[in-house]
C-alpha cells in the first residue's frame, strides 16, 4: 500500500531525490505517532478490563451498604467501608417475611389496609365448578343478596379438599383422592371464577376434630399429635352419623407441631386466593368427661381457653399480614355461660380480641328446650337469634378499649336446615334488627332455596330504610 501511495504522490510532484528523503522522514514520524497512539489505547483498554475483572470477582454488597470487611471473630460487628458506590436497589425487591413464633406478641408493627366486606353468605362444603351446588350458588349470587360462600379446605374427615401446594400436606398424602366426591378440581380457578362474580370466598379449616378413618394419614404418621385417654389409648369420640357410629379422633391442641400444621394449611389457602380463613372445631370434644383425657403436663398450668386463645393469636400473626381476614366458629352458648365456655375452651371475649369476626352458631337445635326467657326454643328462632345477638354486643363491649387489639364483629351462623323457608328467613331479620349486618347460613348439604334470601332490589331497599331510621 505504501508503494501505491508513493506513486500517487510522485504523480503530483516532479521527482527529486531530496524531496524523496524528506517524504520518507515524514513517514517515519507518522508511523511513530501511530505506534504511540496504539500504545496509549492498549494501555487504556487493559486498565478498563482489569477494573471490570476486579469488580466482577469482588464480594457482593447489600444495596447501599458499602463493602463489608471480613473479620476473624464472627461475634464482632463487621466494619463497613462507606467509600464505595452504592449498588442500585432493584425496583421490585420482595420484603423478607419472618415467621412469628407461637408465643410472640400480637402483630407488632402491623399496618392493616384490609377492607371489610359485608358478608351475607352460606356454607357450600366441597363445591366444584360445574356442580349442581355451584350452579345454585352462582345463580343466587346474581339475583339475591347472597355474596359469600364458605368452602371446605381442611374438612371434617381430616383431609385437604384440593391439591394444595403445602409441603406438610403433600408429605403426608392428605389430599382427598381425585376420584373422590370430596375432591375439588382447580381450586384457584374456582376462586377466580367466584371473584369475577363478586363472591367473597371463605376457607373453612377444621382444627382439632380429626378423622374417624383408622388409616388416616395423621393417625398413622403423627399419633403424637392426637389426643389420648388417661390410660394412654388414642381417644375417639361417640359421633353417630346417619345411624352409623363414626368415632372421630381429635388433635391435642397443646401439641405445637399440630397447631403449626393447621396454620400452614390456612396460610396456603390464603396464598391460593381465599379472602378469609374461618377456623372451626377449635374446642374440646363434647361427648366425654374431660377428666378422662390426657392433654399433657402443659394443661396443668395453661387452661383450655388460654391455649386456644394462644393458637388464634398465633394464627392471626401469620395470616393477617397476608391480607386475609380471620374468623372463628364458636358455640352460641359461650356468649352466656362461663362454665360452658371454660369446658369447651372457647373464651368468647378473649377470642374476639384477636379475630376479625367471631361466629357464634346460634342454631336452635343446639340449645336446650328452654333457654333464658324463651320456652320451647326450637319454635322461636327469631327470638333466640335476636337475644343472642344482643348478648354478644354486650359481651364484645366488655373488651378493654385500652387494648391494641380491635374487637371482632359478631357474624352469626344461622340454621338453614330443619325449618320451613319463613323460619329460616326470620333469623336474618333478627340479625338486621338487632345490630348484626353480616351473617352465614349453615346447611350441611350446601343447597339453598331462593326464598331464604332477599332479592338484590329488596336488600337494597331494606338497607336504605335502615340507614334512614
């Protein structure tokens, strides 16, 4: 190429040996300049690569914390060099969740942004999309005041009703067989569908009542979780279903592992899309002498009621920060009777100090023939519900206003079985007319007639009337 360039220059100038030598000197100078520039460029490139190599291989720092200097003694506080440039914080860094301990105080630093929902709901059990119960409920939700459903998650048989992504559940094989009538296909899809229809979804989690199956996974794998008699045998109750003996085992609610498992299930239900967790059977068995049961040495210093309150506090500590509401079903009689409350382990006032909704089962069939001033209770469902709702209001006001806790709202369970339509509906009227604007129907079959609900228009007119009164 230099030869071509020389020929080009010679064509523009007459040849002269002197000029030729001067031109060669310029070439040497130009060549030297080029070499110098290349040397400087190589030096800069090498320096840059070295810096990048060091940055790539040095220990990573927490965002904005500078470089941590390693120390020989791990008990000492590491020295921090704040001269380094902070690493930019990612735009979506998840906040680490620290699981609370069982005895931790109640929700320290919890900011509650949850929006209450005026539940007018019904129990639907093992409802799957496309079933007759599903068709009935979604139709009712479209035309009546019904706006919430209670779906079994941990059921009365000790099983989980859908393929839950919970390690403890999977390890024990607790999911109901997919070909069984109690299995719910695609729970997340079902919840999404119900939410699209404006239906609030409550997960029912049966706590301490376990299973009557002798080969139940928990009975086989975790007998230490279960309640024993004083003679050391596995306790089974005297339940009779449809004329057949179904002796259920029960969990020992003083066993921390058992309680942890129950809340693990509830937590996963919350993560899967439920709006609320409702704990049921959070009590002692009722058809046995409690003195015949062995709850362990802790029961000698901590009463049934105190232990169940601790359980509910722990559950609320884990569940409420996930954005769900927490409720609990209790016997209606615990509103009034201190003796029954102590024996069942259901302290109405104390539980209400942690729960968002306390749900007394004000079923006339659960009460004696006469109760209070009411004779022949089963013939007077309106009067019973009205009286118990008023009693609950008085009880809840007794929770100290100085407490950090917010008192639960009363949301009664109402009896939607064994009655004609009118006797079912008057129980809702008793709620509205005595200060409870939220309620749930219970029918174990999960099917309801339109007559036990108001239409949407009737419900709106009633709400407006109550607002103006």
